[in-house]
């Protein structure tokens, strides 16, 4: 019954911005840390960002530090990933994951290209 549904992906030019959303259901969202991962073509899935259950602590992959911001709205059961200063190497399918357990969303495609 756990569901994670990502949205907000699309095509953006280098230097542009996108905001991804992940809508959660089927569990007590406010009790769980949440993560974002991504998988680029031909690459392994990699960690992007994490946020604690109340949003007090965040951590990021080095490649996105200073450019991406993870946040959450527990009242809306939603976690976000604000992506700024996008680079072509950010092109990937972005996945939402509950940190505890093997629950993933279906992913949303982000393409950074001119």
C-alpha cells in the first residue's frame, strides 16, 4: 500500500531550474526520513539527497551540493527537490525513496540539454 509518486521532471536548459515533488501515501510520512536518488543512462543509481523526518537535517551528494535543496511538507505528505544551476550531467531519472525499507517511486525524467 506504500506509494511514492514523483512528478515535476522535464526538459530544461543548462543553468535552469526544476522542482521535483514526491507524493507519499500508505504510511505515516512524518515519521520517516526520505531520500532522492537518480540514475543516469548507463550508470548505477546514485544517492542525491536525504532529509530527516521533521526536516531538521539534510545531506547531499557532493555533485549537487550548493545547487539542490531537499525539503518536505509533512502536512502534504510530500518531499521536494529544488534543482538549480542544472548541468547536462544532472540528466537522469530521479527517484523518491523512503529511507527505511525498499519503497521507491516510479521515477521522473529530468533532461538538461540545450
